[in-house]
């Protein structure tokens, strides 16, 4: 295909070559996100397969820690592959990243479980997960940079917004494949061996992506720089050892990507977690509700990307962060009202307190899930948090036994075995709903098109609003990051703040937010995490983040 230049504006729509560049770059990135999210969607099954030597609670913890490892190494992938991308080129670097991601995912589908090969199974699984995180750390920056460097002036926000749809589309594709496979095989067969099918399918997606990307030429902006001998010989040193550029990296992180990351992960991932783990909506229904909101909202990535070409990247990103921070609490309360009205009513009307000697109570903040609680005070509060009960902690007399006070009724708490059943019965007598099908008020979808019930439609509408926030902050961010940094160190410079903001501030949000819920006894308290970081981004971005839409990126 022909190489395009970006030195002068032109009228009209996309050329055939530009459409191919966007299609090839976006398709490969969709498949990378698909691979990355499969693990998270199937974490419980993977825990049972590869950590079966441990008790159920422990195996779930290990499975989630292995999932988190993929997020933690993303910035290191950004550094490694960003350097290669600035030295060797954009095209070949993101060919390497997609090969690593696709093969790692395919091997997970073939990997024998712990019952077959013992301790080697979880070790290999974690290595593959780390490789996935490293590959994703290099993929996004390469794809965004490549598309931006092919874009005509005045249309970079619009062109790069197609890359911004890929994370959502990858999540959506993974949910669809899992739901379809589960429906065809049934839960028992899927848990036994069918979970491997979505991983094995990645080899087909990999083959398609590699064939298409091999037809791409190098970025014209990068090629021109190399031909003129202006490339960087030490991109890491120039990107982070030079304060003028390192300062821009920090501003991009704290004044843009940090807030974008927490808004994105709240709107898509914490919303799913909130429905399932806190509101106790069944997994099938919760995934369908999220899938519909994504289907309805994904096009707005392109809307806000194109709008940023006209009014700027900064006002849209910061407005999205600010509006999200101001409305997260009321929106999640409305989700509770519609998804589990019996639970919401109980939270409002049932007064629950844990009465204990303060010296006998520890800290319940446990974002990685590795701590084991033994004190009755901690066990009682942990039980209430996991039961989605709103409670407060009241100081008791020194040495006094632990009590759960439910609307004035005292329930002694000693151990889970002796006390959980009694506490559950007292909570239900006071108004908390019974779990599962016994709670007839909870939202339930019987099929993917069961969307016209007022209860279901209302929740999809609220989730759609959250997705709109995601598209506001995420649609223009790729163009902004590309435009902030010079060509010779662009791949390295933009990738690091992106993957710290999304991989760390965003990726660790669900676990940290639930840890806040558990430690405070308030099911909405976890929202303070995204609200605070989004507001910090608004303040820093307003004063320090430059507007970039008219920058010449060929330099």
C-alpha cells in the first residue's frame, strides 16, 4: 500500500489507505484486549484449574493476583517496547507485541492444569500472564502512534478514536465468546474444559492480525525522521532523563491519564463488579447489562474524538473527569435502586453496628486479598461487608465480647462457624433480602434480548451514562498523548503515562475500591477512589496540561 504524508491539511473523507491503516491497527489491538480480558472474565474457573491445591478462598486470591500481575507489568512493557518502537520502528514493534500476546493466550488454552502437572501449572500460567501484560504495554502506544502519524492535520482525534474503541470492543468480544460457549456447552462442561475454547480461538485472531499487519508500511513521519538521521539513539534517556520531557510525562499522567483511567475502569469494570459482588446480580445478567451498555455507547468514542479536533482534547477529557466525579455517587445509588431494591431498602432502614473493644479490631483494608482475619471483630465486619450490609463500628467496653447489633437486637459474634448463620437470620428478619432466587426484586435477564422490562432498561440506561463518561475521557486521549511528545521519543514517552494511569490507577481500582467498602462498612465508599483521583486530574490538568490539537507532530 502507498505511504501517506501528513504535512498539509486536506479536505474530504478518509482515503482507502487511511481506512486500511486504521482497520489493521484497530483490529489487532481489539484482539490484544480480547486476549487480555479473557483471563479476568474467567478468573474463578482459572483459579479452580490452576490453584486447586489450595482452599477455594485462597485459590480465588491467587487467581486475582495473577490477573493483577498483568496490569502491574504493563508500564515495563511500555518502556521495553516503547524504546524498540522509537529505535526500530512502529510497524515491527507492534507486530512483535501481537505475536507475544496471541501465543501466550493460545498456550493458556493448551496448558495442563495443576491436577496434571502440579506446581508447574500455576508457575507457567503466571509467566504467560506477565508476557501478556508486557505485550499490551507495547501494543497500545504503537497502534496509537502509528495511526496518529498517518492522520492528516485536523483529524487526529477522529482517526485515533478508532483505536480508543478497541479496549471496549475487546472486552465486548470476550464477553460474547464466553457467553456463547457457556450457552452451547452448559456450565458443567464449560467449567471442566470448555473455558479453553475462547483462549484457543485467539490463534485464529492472531493469524488474521499478523497477515493484515504485514501489509502495512512504516509510519511516514517516523520513516522521514530516520531518513534524515534525526532519530534518537537513547530514547529512554531522552524521554525520562531530560526534565523538560519528564515533566510532560508527569503532567500527562497526573493531569490526564490518571483521571481517565479511574473513570474508564469505574464505568466498565467496577460497574460489573458492583453489580455482581455487591448487589448480588447473577453473572449472566450482569454481563449482559454491561454488554448492552457497551454496545450502545461505543460509537461515542469516535464522536468525542472527532469533537476534540474542533474544540480541543483538554476540555473534553477534563469535563468528563469532572462530571463523572460529581455524579458517580447518585448514579450508583440509582443502579442499586433498580438492580436490587430490597437490598437498597434494607441499607436505608436497617441499622447495623459492630460493637467491640477497639483494641480487638484491626484494619480491614485488604486490596490484594492476602490477609487472613482471625479476631472476632474483624471476622464480623468482613462477613457483613461480603454480605453487602451497611454497618458502622461502635467502641465497646475493654475486653467486652463482640456483638452485631441489628436494629437494637444483639447477636454475639465469636467465629464464622458459630455466628454467621445466626447473624444472617437476624439480618433477614430485619429486612435484608435472602440470597439468590429467593430475592424476587433483584434484576434478572433470561435471554440477551430481554431488555424491555422497565427494571432492565433503567439499569442499561444508567450504565450507558457511565460508558458516555468513559468515551469522553478516553476518546481524545490517544491524540493528546501523541501530540505532547516529539517523534523521536514519542512511542516511549506516551506509553509510560498511559499504562501507569490505566494499568495501575485504573487496573487496581476494583480491588482497592472493594477494600474501602469492606473497611468502612459502606457499599458506596469505594467510589471515593475514582472521585478523588478524577478531581486531582481536573485540577492539575486545568493548570498545567497544554492543549495539543494544533501541534505539528511531524517534528
